[in-house]
């Protein structure tokens, strides 16, 4: 069974349980089991617009909910089949964007639509019907037009389930009222009017005279401002924010999901692309190219002939090693090579390559002599210094190519994690620029250390240690760059240490990897991936230790994510310029609220948004945050945590 079918079956079972015996909602599945469509009848208060501009009341509403092929990844299609005058309904469409989330059950959607019909919930900031929204804003003192509690907790314990025929596609008739409940005729017309309001079709006669199986006291359509004086209009989304989240939610000190998503993932992407860029850099900025750029033309010729000679020697050397293995001879002594070269085992192809090798080797010696005489005026010290310089610049550029990609993508990851495209670009530029600059220095220093420390007699451990120190400086730059994105002394320090430690281990393991993997390109790729992984772990892990305060989302689109709260001001909103961007929540204002560190206290301040900011069920303008406070912003609930 697919995940979608399991979800459909779960929705079906839950709906049967929740709406069996419900007093105000009747749900009729349409089609085979599990159904992909439901016909919902609401016996709640609603209003519609007459052609002459008068507002009429209606006590029965028909809604069709279709669970399409992309459900639950995308919201279901909801249509209303009866007339209604509401900001979030138009031409039969129902906008459920403000109440929809992939984690919301079908029961929640059905109940929330019922609350919308009663005007207990409405959104005028992004309406389907602008005219209805304007009318609602001007007449919100009349709301809600119905005040029935539809939540299933009152009805889920019903002992008489509703018997339904899944193959019957026609909606069932509403249940007859109980003997103790008198049938209520259609309500009288309301006194509210809307001058010059757009006309909608006159509802059919049977809809106007719909009967709701409720007590008369539950349905009072004759609403006046006097009767509702002192009643506060609270939309469903905001009302849901006031519900307890089940007690204090204490965030863990280390959030491994954050380390994975914000550190490891993007560092690994950077390492992969950094490897590709570094290989390209090695080809473009070889010792030959750098020598030419510095005006050492004969030295450039020497590098070219030397490279060709090495390529010609590589192929016969493999054959020679195979000969040594077959004969059980050590490959080092000259006598073994001479015996192979002068014997019958050598192939014609190998001899041809060795002849070309000898030819290019002679040309390289001649070019080196010319470089000594003409490029460096017969000064051996200058020539040796220039050779080291060429190698150091080449290594520095290689290091920069690797670091620029890791820093770039870790910066992008930082911005994406906090939901801001604008910040992602800014952080990426910071990460790339700082990482590349420090990596260039690290590459130069690493090559300098190689030349000063490494000799032919140096063991594998010593060579690995030196390489580790060289790469560590490169990792230090990457970690430092990530720390600068949110500049706090403690965070910069911990990120720098994380990058340094990760790169050192990666560099130290490089020579061991090359011993296991003979192919140099593959060995470099594996070593760089290890380095990227360790930098991601190091930076992410130590950043977690550095955090002093953070927010964990326990409800909403980004449930499970954790956002750090930094020194200074941490802004929250759906605009990309904020520190934390809840961009998928339409109920969040462009700049919704700020958390500011004042001394040792974190102060939450609402920025005058229509939906407001709610802490522990109470709407606030300014609030001193404490461990475990639940902050409701739009449809999201975030819990504040400190060490």
C-alpha cells in the first residue's frame, strides 16, 4: 500500500470515528473505499449576499472535498455548493491556505471550514473576495454569525456510528431532529446591508428554507451590535495558538537534524563541487602556466617537457611493475629494471614509450639549462626560489578552489535554513570570499612546510601530519567565514575550531587514502569528501555548543526546525530581510516581531501586526522570554529555550 493510500485510509477511519453522531456536521464519503471525495453538510450559521445588496442568513451549507492525486503533499480541493458571502470563498472556491498543513488531518480541515462559514475564522489580508473582505472589516463587530463549537471532542464518543453506503454518490438527507429538539425554520433576514455590493445568484428555494437540527437558542441570526458588545473577534488560526502545546518543551542541547541539514549536507555539496573546481584549477593554473605568467618562459618549457616525460614513463612503468610481480623481484634496484628492459619480457609499445620518455627528458634538461642561464641570469638560488614559488602558488590556488565552494555552499545552507534567499546570497558571498582568501594563504604555507620539512626519508605519519596542518589552515578559514555570517565572538571561535579540526583530520588521512586507492584523482576526491564531511560536522557540532538561546518549531510548516537566537536583534517575519523567515505562512507579517538581547534578558516585541504575537496563550506587545515559553506567530508555534 502506498503512502498516499495509507493516508486516505487513515483519514477515512478518523472521519468515521469523529463525525459519528456529530450534531452539526454530516460527512458522506463518495466512491469506493478509501474514498477520495467527501460531501460535507454543515448545520451552522452563515450569510450570503442578495442581488439587491442585502445580507441574508443561511443555516445549511454543502461542501465538497476532493483528495486529488497529489494529496497530502498539496492541499485538497474544497468547493462550496451553496451561496456564501465570505472573504475566503468565491465562485464556489474555498481558500484553505491559512489552515492547511500536510500534517493537518481531514477532520481538522472539515472543522476549520465550519468555523470559516460561521465567521469565527476569516483572513482579509489575502482574500479571494476583496468586496467581502472590505465588508467584513467594516462589520466585524457583528461576528461571529454563529458560535457553535464544532470540535470533535464533544462527539467522538458517540455510540451509534453513522451507516453510509460508499457507492452512493448522492449526499444523504440531514438527520431528523430529536424529539426533544424543535425544528427551526429558516432565519429571518438580517438588518445588515451592503450598498452597491456586487450581486451573486439568488439561492434556490430549498436552500433558503433549510432546516438545521439544532435548538433555537443555538441559532440566533438576529445579531445586533448591542448584543455583541464586548465580544472579541478571534480568528481560528489565532484561537488555535492559545491552545496549550502540552507542557514545556525543552530543547536538546545538540540538535543533530540541524547539524545534518545546515552543516554536513551543504559542506558535502561544496566538497564535491570543490573537487571538480580544484581539478580544473590544477589544469588551468599548472606550474607551466604560473611560470609563463611570471615571465619565466624557459622554466615553463621545462615544466611542459617534464610533464610529457612523466606521462610517457607511466605506461611502461606499469608493465615493469607487473614483470617484477611475476618474477618475484623487488622493483627498486636498477639491475631489475635493466634486466627487464634488455630482456624478452618488454613489449614493443613499452620500448616506444621509454624512447619518447628519454627524448622529452633530454628536452626538459635542455630547457632547465636555458632557464638557469636566461631566466635567472645563472643564479641557482633565484631559480630554486622561483620553482618553489611556482609550486606554492599552484597549491594555494588549488586550496582556494576547494575552500571557495565549501564556504559558498555552507553560506547558502545558512541562508536557506533561515528561509531567506536574500540572506543566502549574502552569506554565500561572505563564506566564499573569506574561505578563498584564507585558503590561499593556507595553501602557500602548506607547500612551504612541505619544502622545509618533508624529505625523501620522511615517513607516512610525518608527511600526513604536515599535510594535516596545511589543510587545517584552510578549514580554519572556512569555519571562520561561517562564524562571520552571524558575528558573535563565541560562535566565530567555535566555528573556526570546528573547521580547523575537520580539515586537519581530512588532510591527515589524505596520504593513507592514496595508499589504499592508487588512482590519484579518485584518492583526492575521497579525501576531499572526508574533509567536507568533517568540516560540516565540526562547524555544525561546535555551533550547537556555542548557542545560548534558540527557538524550536513545534507546530507549523517548519515543525522540528531549530533557529538560533543571536546577540543583538533577531527579527522574525515572512520578508527575506529578517533573521528568521517564516515565508510559507501568510498569517506572519513582513516584519512580525523581534527578539532583542538586553543585558541578560531576551525581550520579545510585537511589531504591530494584525494577527499579533501570542506567548503562552496571551497576546503580547512586549514580553521577557523565559525557558519553555511557547510563542505563536501566525500558524507556527515556537518554543524558546536557553542553556
